């Protein structure tokens, strides 16, 4: 079905999508922007965006669609344009992802562009310590002069960058190529280290490539849905809506220490002791093996190392698993039986697993269950990692950080040659090894090996674990450059130089969503003041740095997309068959793989239908390890365990955007709060709404008490969106993915001041 070229009230919509409560008013046909860079001049030029429509009072002149810029769901939003300005939006009804739905963040996407604290001009810190407006020439000259001076004095590796999963894939590729091939940087990472690194490593090791196998249709096809460490209701509300559309009355098993909104709607809630999920998953595997509830054929034909795994889980008998998890034995048996009885079982995980000290092995314990029960490659099945940010998937393939552009290996000479040929650059410009991961970059700053840092569209002074230490580290830099939409982020306030960037809706490119679907972000609004698309900033820096020649083919996002297609050729993510942005738009998004030779045009596609994985022998691997103690357990001095997570569907990460919408602000508590069990509250003489003091070894914050049985006695919960939370968290990391373990640390809670 061609999704975007239909009118909102076309017959196709009526048959394929849930009916809106009130039929939409008649809208003009959705038209597409001219292809090519959507510059401000083009946007404002009459005749573009397929104009020529009759302006009518209270009707948009045209409606075009664009992918949402918050979470990885990748909802399509119809942008209503009047007098060449985006004036409203509505969720696209005939898009295979969201089917006419959007969460509050998506609905408010345009509002947050109009904020007073948008960065509208470059800012440079003057001698008296104030950020002063400057022009772009001065900004680019300062950037280049100071970064080069640091490199000359302390070596090439003394500057680094921190990128993001929030910008289009083409911009990520440009940033990664510019820094590593043009500026000679070795070290660069992104905030995707904070959310998806664990899933990446888990998949690479188990499947041979970072490949989430599912399509959202699987939410509707399963008869058993297992959610581990995922509060889908509020973290991915539209995915949860897809679960609600499932016609099979599925069993929904939620594994989570808290009674989350998702757990409340589950048919089975395994309220495990925090960080005991590996033991539970191994215990379930042991029961499945013991009862012969496994798919021996699938295991034999498509996997390796099952016998070793089978031996490993023998240690996880019911007594042990019940003691470790705090679950009754009958409940553990019931979960195993439900999985065994399921015809189409899908396993899903997100940050509760990824942000753990043993996240990779926990994710693989989930993958093992899907493999051993043959729940792979069929509708309603899969070992499915749900991504966080709107373009974390783009970052995983094209940020040029944890792998060479397109999923290649920096250390592999053939891979470097292929990439160099496609980009038409000298092979020697490509580093032969990986740069440092995020936490090592921070350590590098502390040890003075790294002295210059370029932060793009992320806010480490708020979001990095153990915030007090993170801010101390950032303050030690010789030169901190922050490129952002807003000049008021905690990190921008620390910067020596602020580069004003266009936001979502003010530039173009592609995002790849959680189910590997490409969709197009369009420019529907001019960026304020002198703010530029990140793409244009990278172009400018390349020219001032003196390496602009390397990027002569990088003329527009779509030109980069064409190179990315070539880079993807013969990789598992091959999307060489996608012609251009218009083809993506007209198809309702396109999932990879989509090779030129055999493009599969079905709208919902899953991987591994043939049971062939990406390792050389085409088999998946069982991977396992014994659980270790959590890095910081409660103690006499800090007797409670702090859990963290998303607070509401109206908040996004450090709230640099969502706090700018009055509508969204009404939907979440203004001030930070802590969820505490009433029994603990009584013991500590805490009344509902009291101010309490929460201390950890790293910090002390005052927050409001919210009494709830959603957390068990001895545990408390704080939402990640408030600055206070990371003042408490403990910096520990998964040994394989180097992802921070945000989810558990020891705290003390006291009433009053
Ligand atoms: Fe945007 Fe995610 Fe909300 Fe969809 S669910 S509207 S992609 S934030």
C-alpha cells in the first residue's frame, strides 16, 4: 500500500486503520517536497512542497508527512503547512508503524521548536566568562584554531567527540567521517552507548551482526509476549498500542522489579529482585530442557553450543532461582509452561536489561530462550531488543564509532579498502582500530589525555552516570564545544563555544526505527536566527578545517544517502534497492534488508525466516555466564536500592525539548519525586508529598515522596528525566558493551531536611 500519497479520508484508510473518533476534516492531497536539499530558500519559495493548492481559511495549504524525532518507534506525523509555515500536525493514519496514533511527545513536536531559549547564533565564552554572540566565521575559525592547537600540542588523540542517536543517519555519517577521516580524531562515541550498546553486542555475538529481527506486526501476532525490563506502556506507548490490538488475547509476562504501568496490564508479573533476571532466565531454560519443551530440530539445524548451555543451566534449579529472584517456585514453573504452550512467543527487552552491569549476557539469556524454543523467524516470535532514541539504529550502522561506516570493521583491511573506494578517499585516512568508548573518553579527560571535546545534540552534564563527577570532568577540558538546538542545556551552559543547530522539522534526512525501517525526516519549518542544520555545520567545519575536499561528494543529505546505499551493499543491512527518499515516503517506510537484486516489498518483514544467521557457519550461538553481584548493594549506611527509569510518556530524556511544551509540562510532575513503599514511609515517618533527602555515596538531593506499592519495601524509584537522579547513580559498566548500569545503586532516604 502506498501510504503517503493517499488523502486522510481515503477508502484505504477506512479499511486498514482504526477509525478515529471523529472523522478528519477534508484535507488536501498529501504532496511531497521537491527532492534535493530542503533549504530555507526552497521552503519559502512559492511552488515548492507541491504548492499550487488553493489557500483557504482554516485549511492547511498542504500536508506532508515526516517521521517523529523522539523515540525509536518511528511514528509518521502529517505536518500541516499554511502560508509556508508548519502550523499543526496529526498522526498519519495509513502508516504501518503508528496507524493514526501518536503519544503526547509526538503531538507536541512543533511546539518545542518555538522556545525562547533556542540557540540562534554561535556563542563564545569571553574573558569574563560570559557566552557572547559571534558570527559563524568567527565560530568556525575559533573551533578550528583551538582544536588544531590542542592536537598540535598534545597529539591527534587529544580531541574527541560525543554524538547522538537523535540526528539523521546522513548527519551521523558526516560527523563520523569528518572527525575520523578529516580531522584525524580517533576517539568518538555517542549517547547510544547509554541505551543500545548492550543490545548491539548481544546481537553481534549471538547472530553475527547487530540485527533486531522483528517487525511491529509481531506484537499483534504473538500468543505469548514476554517483556523483560521494559515499561512499554510509557516508554514506547505506540508499541504498547500494537500489543493492545493483538486479537489473540495474548499472555503478557512482564519481568520487572516494579509494578509498572505495563506490569499492571500483564497477565503474569514476575516482580523479581533487582538484577536477578539472568538467574530467572537460566532457571526457565533449565525447566524447558528438563521437560523437553525445546525445539530440538531448530537447535540442531541452526545453532551452536546448546550442549554447553544446557550443562550451564543445570546449576539453576528451582530452589536456587526462587531464592535469587524472590519468586515462588510455582510462578517460575508457570512462566516456563506458558512459554512452552505458546505457539508464537515473542521476547522483548529494553533498558532494564541494557543498562545493567551484566546487560549483554542477560540479553543473550533472552536470545537463548527464543533460539531453544524455535521462536525465531516466524510471525509473532523473536528475541527482540526495543531501541531507545529515534535514530539509535542509524547510529549503530553509520556513526563510525563502534564500527566502520555501514557495519564494517576498522581492523579489517578489506573493509577499509571498500569504504575508502566508495567514499573516494585515501585508505590511510581510515583508523585501523576502534576509538575509546564513552566512559574511557571521560577518563581520558580526567587524565588530561583528552583536552578538547565536541558534543553534538546530547547533554552529558545531565545524563551521564554519577553526574557530579561527570560535570567535574567536563569542567577540566581546555575547550568544550556544544552543538545544540538550545543554549540552556546543562552541557551548553558549560561550553566555551556553542554552535546553534536546527532541530527536528528544520532539516532533512532519514531515521531507522527499532524494526529496521527507514523513514524520512523533512524540513517543514525554518530554523531560527542563524541556526544551521547539523549537516551544514559539519560542511562548514570541514571547509574551515581544510579537509572540505574529502567531502566534495557530500553535497546534501540525499547525496550521502546514495553513498550509504553503496556502503550497505552485500552487508546484512543491504538497502541498495531503495531508490531515494521519495521511494521511502511512498512505501510507508522501508525495512532493511532491501538489496537491489531482490528487493522484498512486503511492508512487514522479519529476519531469519530461513534460520540462517550471519556468522560464517550461518548458525546462532548460545552465550552464557554466571551472574555476579550488583556493583553496589545496599549497606548499613545506604540501606535502600534506588531503581531508575522513564517517568511518563510526556517526558523525553533530559527534557531539553519536552520541558518547552506547556501541554507536556501539565502531564508530568514538575519537580523530582521518589517512589517509596508505604511500609518504608511509615518506618521513616514520611507522609505523602513530604520533602525527603536521598543520599548516595555520590550526592544528596531533596525530592518529594510519592507513596506507592509499585515499589517493594527496601526499594525506591526515581525518574531519569530529572537532573537530581544522576547525582546519585553509581558509575559501573557492562564489561562487553561498556554501557552504564543506571538501574541500581544504594541510597539512604530520610524524612525532612
Ligand atoms: Fe514519537 Fe515515539 Fe511518541 Fe511515536 S511513540 S509519537 S515515535 S515519541
